[in-house]
């Protein structure tokens, strides 16, 4: 494994749609994908080029969403996290309205050979720093599947705590996603 100093964390650029697609497909092939992502590999791989171009462009241009990547010296993306701003009163992905202006971390993925190397921490630091730079943001949150113990452990070490909020997992009866918020907000 390369030393951790041989990568940079930065936002995705619009012209990098092919790398955005490759990273997402790698994430959806991971063995934990069924409890980490709502999308399937089969759905994502069937999406047309225009979808990926639009997605990458949105990350760079819209001001309310950023995807951060850890890029190795060889140009390979080692991992990524996406941060979405949710406005107060906005209807959220699962149908409930947001009661505050907040940042939501989604799409967390680090390649298996880079896990435990500090890449996830670096991605989260960049994402949280960007979120906190935004005017009027009241909190940073994420959701994690009840069976994803590894992710829950990292989130706790980073400073996230369970808020008490839960969501039913679509297509997984009896399972929940726990809402976690960053402490000290």
C-alpha cells in the first residue's frame, strides 16, 4: 500500500464523469453495498452517459452538493463522500420535511485496499469543513444501516452520535437506518 501522504482530497470536477461512474460502480460491487446504498449495481450500470455527465456537473456547479474524492498520485480515486445541503422545509429523500438547514453525508465509499489508512477520515474532514463553511447550516448528519457495524464504528470515532431518528429500509422489512449527527454543532 502506498503511504497515506501520496493522495489528495478534493472536490470532483464536471469533466470527471467517467471517474464518478467508475467509483460508484465499484462501490455498488462491494460486498456491503446492499446495506450501504439504496441503488443497485444493475440499476447504475444501465444508466446512460448523460446521467453521469449531469451528476458530475451537479457536484461541481450547483453549490448545494459536493462530492469529495481521495485521489492517489497515479490518478486512481481511493474513495469518496458526497455532501448534500438540505434546506429547512425541503422534502427529503424519504418524504419527511427537513426542520433545519443541514448537510447530509451520503455515498461513503473507500476501496477495500485503502480502508484503515486514514482516507475515510480525510474525506470526512473535507466534507464537514465544506459544510461548515456554508451560511446558516445548523447540523451535519448521515444515515447508517443497523447491520453496518464497521461504518457505525467509524462514524462514532469521528464524532457522530445517534439522534434517535430512524428510517425503515426500503425493500428490507424489519430493518432500520439510524440517523447520526455530528456532536458539538
